[in-house]
C-alpha cells in the first residue's frame, strides 16, 4: 500500500494495489502544473485508490487526445493530487510527488518527449513516446 497527501496535510489518500506504470510527462500542461521540467504521474487502478481524509476541488481541461481531464486538488493549499479522464476509465493517475515515499524513476516511461525542454536528458534505455501512447493517460 502507498499513501500520500497534499502539502498542508488536509487531504490524504491510499493506493491499495501495485501501480500499473510511472510516467514522466514532458507536455506543456504537465510542466505548467508541476512548475518543473516534467510531471510525474503514477497510473493506478481506480478501484485501488481511496481518499482517506479531507475533500478535493476539481478543475477540468480539454485533453490533447480528445475528451477531458478532471484534475483533483486540495482547496486549501492547491496541491494537485490526481487526474482522471472524462469519460472515466478503469485507471487514474496520482501525481507522484504527493506520495509519502518517493518513486523510483529508473523505469519511468517518458511521454510527450517532442515537447521536452532543451537540456532535459532522458536515459538511453528509457521507453519514450513523442506524444501520448495509445490507451495511456498521464
């Protein structure tokens, strides 16, 4: 089981199953959202995710591949906690920086690499996609 939460501690969650995949997303939206060179999203089964404390607010934006992305965040401190697609799928993506224990980036799949910032080095052995891999979400 993995646990995590927002910066102020009002929102807490648990993931009660192994994650499917870790994505390092280099798209413009993830860079803006994270305030960094890329965003980290841990894909998990929706049924394994549970909000254990607090409540979240949402903001919805269009997705590059069609549909919409519902972004869940703490209404007090603004920390982005998880994303899900609309229409809903069997998975959602937890913002990996909100986990209590850090993730191992060595097996991360790098997506939207055509949008990566100059100077960002992706390991040679890393799986990478110039855009969104079919059937995946970030």
